[in-house]
């Protein structure tokens, strides 16, 4: 950790939970599909799989995945966001914690999929990104998936400029024992083309003695 405040807290002051929930409620009322990320993950998972929603916010995705039959745990550093999640789904597991210090939380057995949607990675504290990815990879079992969604330009980020590149991100993943399987431009699975402003990436954890470089393989 660098000791620096994460970019999300700098933007919101850690008090955005209720406003965030209202905004997504309005989008849902307007007829927009609020379950794109959950639908994407559902296609990758086996029944009753364990899912860690890292940077879960108000719990929108984890709640939907739980409704689909998966065992979900949500972790977030923003207590105002978790307050909404706990009120909405009090029966689910919601943990307050720093993604760079997941080892300090009681997360239980290994996970089949770790999700970091909603620009979680770009909004981390500067300099903590590689540490967070190592922590996320560490809770996955062999063959477990890390699924991320992130903006790559100002049009897809609440920032003036992107704080990282896909090349850097992929290297951090490789250093953590994760191999890239597939990359898309949207949660609907549109093909990723170099220069896209958004990337949905699926990385898989491999065993130390596994053959790597299987980037053309379909996710399980």
C-alpha cells in the first residue's frame, strides 16, 4: 500500500452510497438493463459457484448473482455503499475492507470467480493496483476467473485521464499468476478492438506447473 487515498474516495468523499443507489434505481425505472455484468458472469460459472464481488458498491451485481443461485460475498472500502447493500440484502455477506489487504478478512474457501466491475481497478489508490490484483488472484482456486470491467479513456471514466493502460494491467495479472483468456468491449460481449474506450477482461488463474499462454482458450 502507498498510504494514499483511493481515487474513488477522492471523488466522492466516501459518502456516495445513497446517491449511487438512487441513480441506478432511476436507470432501472427507465427500462435499462441493470444486470449485464451478472449475465456475463452467469455464462462463465458452474451452479452454486462461489463469487467474490470486489468493490461491490451497493451490491447490485452480487445480489443478482445470488438470485441466480451463486454464493456471493461483497467487499468494499466505502461504508456508505455497503450500508445500502446491507439494507437491500441483509442475508448476504457484506465485508468492509481494503482490496489490497484481503488477507485480513475472513473470506472463507477459494472462489471460482472474482469480479471487479464498475471501474474498480482504475479507481484504486495510486500505486496499489498490482498489490490489489495479487490479492484478488490469491483467493481464486486453480482455473478460477478474474473478471474486470474498466474505462480506458476520459469518456468512460470519472477522471480526466486514464491512470493505467491495458498493457500495464495485463502485466500485473501475469505477475499474479493470471492468464488472459478473452477480452470484450462491453458486458454484452461485443468484440474488443484496439483503441476501444472500455474493456471487459477475463483472466484465469493457472497452477505454477501449468502450461501458460493459452489466451485463445474459452473460459470455463
